[in-house]
């Protein structure tokens, strides 16, 4: 999402109580004052070069200043091979966040993994949220989940969860609020989760949209003269014109 330098017209969007499953691409955020509250991101995204569900940008055409990321579950967003990547949100020094949970766990990861870049003051890193039945699309929390009561109350914004259940005094992290006596079977028809078949990545297609173009170039420029391993295509320890040469070999006309 981008404001195209028209932040006065495109701003203040709120995403709350959503469930994102098996999304291929990350969300490039470039709209001012956007809010992400109590969402569940599962295996979204999971492709090479695209592993953070929310990436805040502040550059021409993208202005994510004032963004807020609170009470979200980030589970299995990334991959273990060929290089370990586990994403949640990238604040780009323009977004703020707290009370989120991030973890890599089976079946996507071989064991429980934490994110080395996650720094929420009140967040949870590398802990199993204990879903009811994630393989069949039931992302409600079970009793004993560390996400229960670990969020922060946002009553001035909204008061219910994905299913319309009223959130208590101590909010849970994620789209669902746990309550004693909740039905064993899902209250909604669960989404069908297809088998995990990682696509063959295209070198230089950093946003994983299937083409190498100016959008990918703009992402590389952000990392110019750094050691960012995503954009260092020739693996010489620095992002520069040599990596650009590698990228344009796959340029889509």
C-alpha cells in the first residue's frame, strides 16, 4: 500500500481481528497512521526475500509515519532453509509496536524458534501460542496459551474479537479472545490450508510478485551500501552496483 505522496487523502487505515493465512507476499506499508490491532498472521508470507507481514516504509510514494502494530500474532512467517528468516514487522523507524507475539514452530520450522530482530518491550518471542487446530484452520487459543491476557486493552477502539466475542479486561493477543467453555468445534468454517510448497524464487524479485521491476529496484536502493543479505545477490558482503547487475539479468520488460 502506498500513498503516492498523497498522505492527506490516504491515511489512518485500521486492520483489526483479521486472520492472514498462506499469503505469498509481505505487506509494504506506505500510508500514514495505519493501525494493525489483534490480527493473526500464519505462514504469511513465506517466500525468499519476503518474510515480514508488515514492512513500514518512509520514502517517496511511501509514508508509513505514525503506524502502530499492537496485539498481533506472527506465527511461522518465514522459512528455515536455505537461510533462517522469521518475520513479524519492520518498523523502518516510522512505525511503533508492542504486545505482539512472534514464533517459528513446526511444521514450518523444525523446532520452536525466536526472532533475533524482535524487540517489543511487552511482547513474546519464541513461544507457542497453543492454537486449537492450526492445521485445520482453527486459530483460537487453548487454555494455557501464553497469549491469553498478554495483550493490552484497546477498548477505546473496539471491544470484540473475530467472532464477536467481547474482550475482557485483560486482552489476548491475536484475532480470537479465549473464554472458558468455548466450543470445541470452530464457530466459523475454517479456511482450507493448502500443502506448503515453496515457490522457486526469481533472483531480484524481492517483493515476490513474480516479476523483477522498478519496485524491486526501489527496495534494493533502500539497502544500498549495507550488508543486507537479502539484496546482496552476489554475496560479497555489500549491496552495490554489482548486485544491480545480477538483478537486471532477470528484469521483466
